[in-house]
């Protein structure tokens, strides 16, 4: 297999574990010093910060990745993904409108650095204004 194909499989597995809800399996795909660039927010470093982020997300949202398309550089060190998030807003997230179980569908772009067959950086982008419209803000 090529390095690019290995990276595509890694990212597909990353989203499969996301969809399954197996957060420990998802975290196992990350380097210890993973950088997480949060959409329209800050960058957080490390698996523990990522774990805390996932816990907050799981409290407020139920989400599923659909229509996943993954592309990787031929050397396997970078990848990009485009997909839709199908979600439900379950509990009010700090600084955001009240949650009442609103559903949403968002197009998302994500970018990855890969090191040692693990995700070393993930950067997510989506249209926050579109999400706010969909949840009735």
C-alpha cells in the first residue's frame, strides 16, 4: 500500500470511531501532542485537551459524519476531508443559543498533519452562521 492510501485509511478510521462513539479508540489515533484547531476558536494541544473537548461536545451535541471524502498527499504526511455533519443540539453550549434538540446539517472541511501513522493536527472549518440559522438563533 502507498503512504497516501494508509493516511486515507487512518482518516476514515478516525471518522468511523467518531461515529461509533468510541472516544478512546478515536484518541488512540492521535499523537500525545496533537494540535486541535477549533473552528473559529483557539488551538488546543495534547490528548487530554482533545478528550475534554470531546466530553463537552458529547454533552451538548449528537453528531454523525456522512458523505465523507478523504484526500491525502502522496507522502502521507497531510490529508484533507470534506463531509457533512448531521447533528442534534441537545444541551446548551456556553456562549451559544439555548438547545432544544434542534437538528442541523453542516458541510465541514478538515485538515490533518500525520506523524508516525497518527493524527498530529486536526483543523476543522464549518460555517458557524449557517449552524446558528439552523438552530434558530
